[in-house]
């Protein structure tokens, strides 16, 4: 960024891009091999997977935004959670429309948004401050 004396560039976005592409691939895998009476389905472990994945995705996005000094204050959390809603909705619609044996589940979207919100707390725990601004490197 001109005038800041910091040279972060686009490299902060590679983890976000890699995580996003990996999650699109994982969430679009066929689900026909899962049986409805398996322990995975009975204990709703897919919701844990959704929340964990979106927490990791939200953390990588939070770090990139913070290093780029984007969205200070409340706008940071609002945009992160809003983007989590959009990304989760797109993934659920894609699952329901394109994948054999998969359906769009509104509870998966709830887990996605919860994971994204959890990323804010995870950021605070790791960096000792709420998202918004951290050192570039």
C-alpha cells in the first residue's frame, strides 16, 4: 500500500484462495456413500465439519483482511459474517442442485455461519486483539 511503508501484496490472499477452493471441492463430494443410520449421521458430525471448516476459512480471510488493513471496526465482523452467509448459501445450493446423494440443508448453513463467527473469537485468541488491524508481518 502506498504511504504505509509495508509491502504485503497479494501473497496474503493465497491461503484464502487455497482454503476456499479446497472447501468447494470437499463440500461438493458425492454423499451417496453415507448411510442415514451411520454414527456420522446419527451424531450430526457433518455440522461439526461445516463449523470447523468455516472457522478455518473465516480465520484465513480475517488474517488477510487485517493485514491489508481492510474494514476497521464493526464493519469487519459484519462483512465477515455476511460473506460467510453468502459462501455457505452458495455451497448449499450447489450441493442440492448438482451433487447426487446431497441435499441443501439449512442447518448446514447455520453451522457455516456459526463457524465464521467463531473465527472472530479465534482471531482474538491467537492475536490478542479483535480483528481489524494487525501487523503486516
